[in-house]
C-alpha cells in the first residue's frame, strides 16, 4: 500500500513537518513489521497518529499551558484557577504533577523525563520500557530525548506502540472509540480523530469511512462508561476502589464476582447480558461478612492476614526489646560495665568492648530501629484491616 508524502500532507491539512512526513512515506517496512498492512489498519493508524502528532509535526509534548487550559485538559486535577495557577507556564512542574506516581513513573522527576514523545506520544516509564523492548532499543529509557530527535525512531516507536496496545484487531473492526481509548485513556480529541479517519479512508481507499463501536467494556478500557460501571458496582457492594474511569485489576475482580453470583459467563467483560443484569441487580447481601474481624479471617486460613499479623507482632516485639536496651543504657549499666573493666583485669577486654559497643548502638541506632519497627507494625495492621474491610464489604475478594 503506497502512502505517499502528498497523501500525508493532505491528511495533515498541510501542517506536516516535511522531514517527518518523508520518514513515514519511506518507512512502510516498519508498518509492515507491525502488521499495519491493510486498508483498515493503515487508515486507523495514520488517523490516530495525525491527531497525536498535531498533523505529523509534534516531536515532543508541549506542557507550557495556561491555568485555564489545564482546567480543560485535566478538570479533575485542576478544578479551579487556584489549583492550576502554580503549574501555569511551568512545563516541568506540570509534567511531574500530572504524570508523577503513575504509568511506571517512580522518580521525583520521572513525569518530566518520560513526557510524551514520538509520532504517537508515548508517555511514562512503562511505555518507554515496553516499546524499547519491542524495538530492541532500551537506550530510550535512559535517553528518552532520542525518540524526539531521531525521525526514524520518532516513527518506529509509534508502530511499536500499536503492537504493544494490540490495536490491529480494533482497527480491523473499524472501532474508532476502542482504538482512541487504548491510545489516550479516554476520548480526548475524538472529533479530530474521527475527521482524520474519514479523510484517511477517502484518500487511501477512496471509500467512505465505516465506523463501528463495540460497547463491551473490558480490561484496559477507560473513559466515562468505565466510571459509571465502577459506581454501579460500588452501589451493589462489589467494588470499593476509586472511580478512576480505568478498567483495571480491581474493576475486573468486581465484575468477575458479580458475574459468578448472577449465573453469568464469568469472563470479566461487561457485554449486553452483564450490562442488563447490572441495571436490575440489588445490593448484595453480605450476611456475616459485615462483622468479620482479622482474627476471623486468620482462622479461616487467610495467608494475607496471617503474614500481616506476624509482621505486626515481630515489629512490636523488636521495638519492645530495643526500648529495653535503651532503658538499660540510660540506667547506667553500660557505664558500669566500662568502669568495672578497670577493676577486673580478667574481663577487661570483654567488658570494655561491650560497654563501648552498647553505648554506640544506643546513641546511634536505637531510635532508627524503633522507628522502623513502628512503621512495620503500622503496615501490618493496615494490611489486616484493609483485607478485613474487603471481606466485610465483599469488594475485591480475589486479592
């Protein structure tokens, strides 16, 4: 299939960067390598890429937003001007705010380091790592700017992203919404993507675009429909996670539990039958679960509660022992051990070393050990009660 520079420029409304457009036209082998080799796949791929790259011209994400623009792009994070103002016209700080702590970002500056780059704007440490493995270029994790600065890599990462997200089946189905949500995590820019898709079909196939939509919700989906699903599952007492509009492991666990208790196909997918059952279902009766205690779950064989209980007790015991040594030190015993060594020549070396060692330990390590123990104790207790809450509410019982 011959995708020419002229077609690409017309698809980009004349906005395309000539260097990048030339790479796309010349590297059809990369699309072929990733199975983007039918009219349905090529048109969907080019339409989505045209949107993500602003018409084949954006090399890296521009995060130099005004406060009002941030409220439009991230309304939940920036509900008002007061919340958005500190990040206005501050790309680095904004990137670390909106991308930090998710998508595999763990470092304090990872949001900025792994901001969107490439023809399809790969974002987050996980994205760079997964795509780097697919193309055999893990150097993009250490040097992500390569994706924006090398035109061939700019395009190759987009092809690899298509493979990583398994988008060919949805392109085959002409399901623009499913492709969009797997790329974007929602439906941002959907109207522009639809316009691109219709134009791509006209330019490449000379046929009108046929757009379908499978309303089944499944793992990996995102958007307002998923948020409504989460809220309904919460009403029915199957889900107690955040209604973050992302169909992740906890949402799937809640769907599986609902299906199992309503004689449905237990596949974790919300199709017509599961959707209908959700509409008419009543909140589940949890019976004795609502009065469960950690000891009840431990007696029932919960390894999670058993291990958390062991952690809590071990931390408490260690803290008590350390506190005892500290008290011993403060009572003057260690000082006596050092002094006594001058009077008992046979024990001189042993007592002197012991007294000095305990003094050093108590002065430098006791508080650290106690702090670590308190942390372990609190973690163990939190795990126990979190698991008990899950069991009592019937939520996330597969964990």
